[in-house]
């Protein structure tokens, strides 16, 4: 059964086609990796699914749990259970980690959420969500806040990026936690080892899905550096 369906989605900005008749499905309860090089449309796709400002498909439809959400605003999509963990985590002056997590999920134990992302609650609950946290710490807190929401669909945009990036083991533990909560995950990455953590995977190239299948099958296609979407021209890996 499909939780999310992107049906022929295109996105054009200033005559530049970023997504081109893209089709993608995410099943209930699955971890689905979306792998591709920088500039192939991965983050744009995340913003379209979330319904961020100025991000609406030029063509095509976005269906969530059987409902057409193509033109719904971001807050209505959030109510339906869609959440996006940004590549650059948010900072909140004057609010503690505990307060931030309790705002995100009132019925979830903030200590448990921190443990799931590899942070010791006694060291972090009373710290502020600000520049005193490293990039990796802030990313972990952000992922803990998404866990606290218990979303139906969590979009994780490059959780392994940044100066102090999460290890593959960290990400596997976070994905296990989402599974325990019954969430589906769209895991956006450009690294093969991260894509291998998923149940299924898709490769995006030139704004279209080139292949969908097992993580092993898709990462092999990705490593080959060629893509029929680009008319057989070698894709630049970054």
C-alpha cells in the first residue's frame, strides 16, 4: 500500500526545469532512500512534498494517504503527519532542548528521543538550542524533535551532511526508532552506504527517477555513473 505518490510531478523556475515528470511512491512503514548527486533536485523534491512557500508543482499531483495534497499549505500537510528535518537545523534563542522537544511532541518522553539519536539526556535536556551546540549536536536534536512528533512521513534531508556529520551507525539507529514509531521515511542522501540502510531506494537524475528497487540494485546503478535520463552521458558524482 502506498502512503505517498508523486504522479508526473514537474517543477519549473525561470524557464529552468528542476523536476521533470517525476514519479515516486513510498509505502506505509518503509524507509525509502532517494539518492543522487548535488543539483539533481533532491532537496527541491523534499520542499515540494512538505509544501514549503513558493514550492508547488508546475505539473502533476502529490497524493498522501489517498488524498490530493498538491495545493495544501505546509501547516495542513503537517497536520496530516508530514515532517521535514532540514539540512540546516534550526536555532532557537532562549529555549532549552527539553522545551523544544516537548513542543514537538507533548506525549513523547524527550529523554527517550535524545537517547535514540545518541545524546545523553542529563547532558542535553537543560542546554539551549543555540550556537553553543555543535552542528552535529544540533542535527541530532533536530532528529530527536522529528521523532517526538511521531510523524506518518518523515523526510530526512541529507542527515549525514555537515562538518560534524552523523555516522552511518547513528543514522541506522535513528531509522530503527522511526520504524518502532510506525513512521515511513524518505531518506535523502548522496552516499551509497546511507542508501543501503533503506528498505527500497530510488536514484534521481536530471529531475527524474532513473531507477527504483532494492538498495543494492540502486546503489550499483548510482556507482556506475551513467544514467539513461541523461541520454547515456556520464553523471558527475560529487
